[in-house]
């Protein structure tokens, strides 16, 4: 029983780590997109 619980805990921690990385990447992409929009807006003015 303890082995299964340990495996479940490891999988859970790994999943949380993956979600954290996913959120970080999404934020980075969003910031890059906003930066690109701002740059294109500046060039048109």
C-alpha cells in the first residue's frame, strides 16, 4: 500500500511541476506577443 501511495505522490508532484512550467511558458509567450504588438504599433506611428 505504501509503495502505491509513494508512486502516486511522485506522479502528483511531477504533474504539478509540469503545470508550473506550462504556466510559465504561456506567460512568456503572452509577454512576447504583447511586445511584438507594441513594436508594430510604434513603427506605424
